[in-house]
């Protein structure tokens, strides 16, 4: 498999994770008071932080593989 195809295979899910992060962050922003009233704000904040961590880790791993020549 060519390197460009491998890069696309790894980059598409990573970009999707960033889009999910933006979507969840917007959801929390719009419904902040409602989530606070039903005591679910903490769960959503933990979820968005974990989603950001997974996205950043994925980006770092992909960049590391590109530098090593694996992608």
C-alpha cells in the first residue's frame, strides 16, 4: 500500500475525532445551564477532555510515524 493511502486511512478518523470534539464542545456550550441543572455537566466535561486527549495523541502518533518514514 502506498504511503499516501496509509496517511489518508489514519488521517480521516483523526480529523473526525477533532470534529466530534468541536461538536461536543459546542453542545456543552449551548446546554451548559441545562446540564448543570440535571447534574450531568461533569460527565460531559470529562468526555470532552478525553476526546481531546485521544485526538491530540492520535495526531502526535501520526506525525511521529511520518517522521520515521512509516507513513
